[in-house]
C-alpha cells in the first residue's frame, strides 16, 4: 500500500516537473517559431514601456526647456543632451534610463519632410543610433561611454541634415579611448566632459559651433 | 533515506524526461550571399579564427559538440546563440548599412580587446576558440583595416 502511495507520489511529482519544463519549452518553441519577430515584438513592448515613460519625461522637460515636441530632431537633441549630462555626472543608472528614452525619441523621428537621399541617410543614422542608445540603457558606465562616442557621431551627422534650432557646440577630448579622442555635442560652450566625468571634468575644447 | 531515494528518482525521471523536449538547432546548409567571408576579402588565418571563435554563436550555423545536445545544456546554449545572433550575425553582414558595419566592427574590436569575447564560458570548453595575445593583435589590426576601408 505504502509502496503504491510513494510510486503515485513519484509519478505526480515527475508529472508536475515535466509540465513545468514543457511550459518553458513551449515558450521557447514559440519564440523560435517567430524567430526574430518575437524578439522584435519584445523590443517593441519594451520601447512602448519606455515610450510611456519618456512621455512623462518629455512633458516635464517641455515645460522646463520650452522645446518642440516629439518626432523632430530637437526632441532627439534634447534627450541626447540629458544623456550626456548623466554621463558627465558619472550617473550610470540615470544614463541607462535616458539611453532608453533617447532610443524612443530616435525611433519617433519623422523623416518624411526630407529628400530621398537625406531620408536614406537619416534612416541609417537612426538605426545605428538606436542600437547604441539601447546598449547604453543596459550597460555599465565604461560601456555607456564607448557607445556614447559613436552615438555622438550619429547625432552630429543627424544635425548636419536636420539642422538645429539652437546653437550647439561640438567639443572634443583628445585623451579618451586611448588617446584616440572622443567628440560630443553640448548646448553650453563651457566644457563638461562626458567621457571622464568627475575624473577630468574640464578636459577638452570646443571644436566647432553649429547653428 | 526513503525521501532521498524518492527525490533521486524524481530527478532522474525529470532529467530523462527533458531530454525529449525539442530545441531548435541553429543549423543551416547554405551560406547566404551576405556572409562576412563572402563580401570581404578575409585572409585564411583570420577566416579560421572567426569561424572557430565567433561563428558558433554569431551565425546561422553552430558546430554542436555532443554535450550540447543534452538538456538542460542545450537550452542554455540556445539562449546564448539567440542573443549572440541578435547582436551580430556574420551571415547577414552585407545587409547592414556602412554606418552600422563600422559600428559593429568598432564593437567587435572593443569586445576582443577587453577579452569580453569570446565568452569565458565558451573558451573554457572550446580551448581552440581563445585568442593568444599575438592572435588578438593580428585580428584587431585586420579589423581596424577593414573598418577604415568602409
């Protein structure tokens, strides 16, 4: 009798274990069936989440900075500058948050008013920049700064096409990246280094003014 | 004692059971025309290094050793490959814009330079996948060249 009981017990537990396992597997299979698709939709969900988030932020910032809204390059610039400031402040967590926000505003950039050639350039730029912004959203600060360097190039190239409503300074620190240097954009002429933060806050010089 | 026995039996049954759970294997017979090796002029030794050290997780074709067919190792590996391919798929290299190619090459260099890739958990088992210092330098130099040519 007790043997029967324990056998039943074993079968029950095994059944439960297998069911639990197969649940995981089903999920896997689904993922596989959809392939990249499901990953994309996960990303989309993610960005939707950030999207809500960013809207809140946008609202706050809009009042503060009185800048134009979503979908244009000014919104991208604004989020880029916020991210830069977080890196200047050595704030890894804030930079993660702002990286996600920037990825969203980049995704919303409306390129329809540009010429075909410009649109194709902007598409490339945005695609690349979004990837860097997404990485910034999930990396340690050293990695964030690596991605920020390439992101800055993307944003600079974007501004070359879209122009800017305000005066922007392109600044450069020759010491970053094993003395290969790193550039960034700023709204202020005064140097605040996003690559070294507190360690070398004022390292760098203004390379160019963009109007 | 009896409890231990029961737990052992349950675990064994579960272990055998999960072996029947299918995983999707990352294998493909054909190499698409967008493959990194096909669109770039890659020297043979570099080709070999990339194949052995990178392509298992960064292409559509993984060379599976036997233990990777055993669960739950296979699941673990499946996740890694999925993640690796999402980040960079050498088979689809030429579908990237020049800007993104440059970005990817830059990231590849950083990852190799800082020993983040190939992953430690991978080289631990695949001894031949790890780079010597000289191989690292050679590979980085070649990738730098490619990046500057784009």
